[in-house]
C-alpha cells in the first residue's frame, strides 16, 4: 500500500486483529441493514444500519450534524478516536460511512481492506454475536467539510465539460437498459446517464478477494484507459450514493486526485428531474 496517495486510510485484516480492544481504536460495521452484523461481527464492533442510521428518514438527505453526534457519541466514539469501518458489498456502505465521517470532520478514519467478506474468509479471524460494551460519550462536531458533497448545481456545471463525471453503475444502468439492479426499490422515472459521464463501474477497482487493486492498476484503469483527467475536478455518482462513495474513496484517497466529490443524490435524484438532459447508450 506504500504507493497509494494516502496509504494511512487503509488497514488490513491482520492489523485489525492485532489491534482488537486497544484504547482509542473503534470498529464500526456498516451494512445495508444489520442482519449480517447480528449473525456475527468482529469482536468489539458496533453495527450501523445504513438505511436507518445514516440517512434522514423524513427528508431524503444525510443525517444532520446533531443526529451524527448522537449516533457516534452513542456508539462510544470520541473525536480523537481512530475509527475503522468495514461492511458488506465490498465496503460500499462502509465507504459511504467514511465519506460521512469526513464530511463531519472526524480526523482519523480508516477502511478495512476487503471488508466483511475478507474477514469471514480468513479462518484465523474471530467472530462474535455478543453486543459490544459501549460507554456513550458526548461527541461534538468541530468542523464540517460540506465541499465533499455534490449537489445539483455542481452536476449541471459539470456538464459544461470542465469536470470529470464518473458513473460507477453497471453498464446496463449506464446505457438505460435498466433503471435499477434487479430487486432494488429505489428507482427513477428514466434510464440513462448524465451527459458527458464516463462509465467506470465501481467493481473495476477491486480484486477477486474484495481488496483494492494496486496503485498501478488503478492508475491504468482510471487515468489511462478511461481518461479521467487528474487536472479536473471530479464528481462520482451511482444510483443512491453508496457505490459512488466507494469510487470517491478510490479517486480521492488511493489515487490522490484533487477535489473529488460524491453526488449522493445520484440517479434516483437526477433521473427523476423534469426536463433535465440525459443520454442513453
């Protein structure tokens, strides 16, 4: 990992095992729901439900600063702690959590490389169904970084050609053949992609075991083969913001591109807009 732009944001499963229970290190499993967590998790890890804990249930929005403080403080996490995140689906939802922690100014955040699946596949790694012993703390956000979030004005500006627009969905979603993957309930009125976007599915960044590909492989994929211009600002988007968080992490922290932002509204917002231009094919 020495050649990643910011190698400090990744930790390996062996590092996590070695540091289990150490003061100042807090583990959080973030999944689409808590079914997998309840079936077995890393000892000491708290579980966050991506659907209900990290998103406002009334507004379609991220949780507020106050809700973030309540959630994180209630999990026993202090501002000075090192938070290690991992989860299902190749860390989609953990990467979303990483983005949210950074947006609300938490300094020391890590992703466990390979996520939940890699931990499960390594026979020497412990699992438990016991709930962690948590002492709630008074967590206060002291800085925010809302510039990490793309909103519609950014997206319309990007269509003028001065930004990289990276669509990380499947090729069938990009072309408009399907609006959402099978079984997904969050959808849009139209299929297609934002004009000018490049199709770079999130999965191109990971190896078979779920870990991130090498720096040279990532540079080849994004900068050489797909033509992402490192001199331009970049917006990553998907359907509901979790897959794009994964690619946002790759572009910003592993490749070190300048000003990469995540459009969490993604296609379920853009594909429902009246009169917004789209492209198919």
